[in-house]
C-alpha cells in the first residue's frame, strides 16, 4: 500500500498534501477443524479502515501470482540445520511461488547477500538455496528483511486496474538479530505500506549450541527483554509491552501494533512472530515432527487458498496507525476463524 506521490493543492497560506493509498489485504479463513474455507464470495466479506466501511475494488481467491523473497539465515549458529534448509529450495519454488510466480533469495550472517534476483525459473531458486555456504556467526536479520522489503516494493502489485503480484516474504532462520542497522518496527512499517505479507519458519540453534560452543560475537552483550530480567533497559530503549502486562491479554497483535507505532525502538523478543502478526502472515517453528518441508508445504497451501481484498480508503488518509478489521458474514455461527493484517501506519507525505 505504497503512498503515491503527493499532489500540492493551494489551501490558504501553504500547500496541502493529498495522498491516495492502495491497501491489499490477504485474508485466511479456516473452519473449526482448521481447514481452509474456499467457497466464500465477495459479498460475504466486510472490511473497515479505522472503523469506516470500505468498498472492495479487487477480489480473488488464491489466483493472483506471487512475488516472493526468501530471506534465509546461513550463519554458523545454525550449521546443523543448514543441510535441511538447502533441500528446501525446490519445494519453495513448487509450493509457494507456484507456476505463475517469481522468487528471489537473500542470505544473511554478518553480511546481507542477494543470492538470486527475481526469476520464474524453479531450477535457479533450487540451486541458489542448495549451494548456499555456511557463513559467519553474525545474524543481521533485520537488515536482510529490509533488503527484501526494498526488492518487493519494486514489483508490480495487485490493484483495482492491474493484475500485478501479491508480495510475500518468507523468512527462514532464528528469531535473533545481531548487528543490524535497521530496527524491526521500521521494517514492518515499510512492509505494511508496501502490502508485503511475512511468513516465518523458525529455526532453533539449540542443537547446534549443544554440539559446539559458539564464538562470542563482538560488541556489547545482547539485550534481554525489558521487564523480564530485573535489569533496566539500555539508554534510548523504550520498554516493550510484555505478554503479561500489555492490553488485549498481552497478545502478539498488541506487540505487533506497538512495534509498528514505535518504529525506532528496540524489539527484544518474539521478533518473527511479531513480523508475521503485523503483516497477516504466519509463524511456525520447526521442532520435533514440524520439519522444514512440512512447514513450507503448509505455507504454500495457505497462500494459494487465501482471499485477496483490495480497497482505496474512503475519507481522509490521516497520519497515524490505521486499524484494519475484516469480518465474514455469520462467521461466529459458522465457527469460522478469519485472519488478516491488523493495519498499517501512515506518516506524513515527506516521510
């Protein structure tokens, strides 16, 4: 939902910036058994932006092609998981991007490296991930996500007049960042404005840590989440809401909204879960029988069974956080669970 260039209108002593905003909202609907519901019509959906009902200008079920950036960790921290990650390339191209989509690959450790620019060639995506080499101990997760946002923002997107692509980021790695210049909230704010949905496959470094002692990263010690260690937050860090104290029962939704509204402040826990929640995606950890293959297959199945709703907000595009609420007619009576992006933050046109 990239804000289009402002148009200066003379109004009194100074110009007034007017913006037109395009909002794409993928919507996942499941029944009581957790199964995808794919027999709904456009008339079944109602969407509000800051409480104001909106007119849907584009509606589709799973058919819009996908532009995907795979953001994958290759740090030495997860060396034991890398062989399994390398095998996932062909599955990602088959089940996530699909026959009409395109994909790119960004890897990260101490550096952020674009391994593959956008292509519709499944073999090239497979090769990029399969031949990925183990890197250093660094984990510049947020910088890699920022790079993916930049790449996806340049792809054609779905609108009321253009078919375009749905923009999707798939992060495969730990919920751990070390050394990034970008902040998670800043990345998520940009992702929301660019209509990017983030899916995350959580990888644990626990097994690798048990096998060998990691080399200590250079720099200050990592920050423990404020409010959980008894230690005050470092200078310049605003306390994040905890799962025990924040409104809405300390839900991930509350944490996601907080991260976007406080874009320059530090988020110190649940990073990948927050990223998925803030953009309407999904986070799944690989643990026990939850293999990378199973998780990626689940992500692909959801993406190609989603509804896409597009609208241009009616009324004034005011600065600040805009809450999006999507409901389905009779969802409570039918036992349906609806998931969509919670909103977006709109700054001044100059920002």
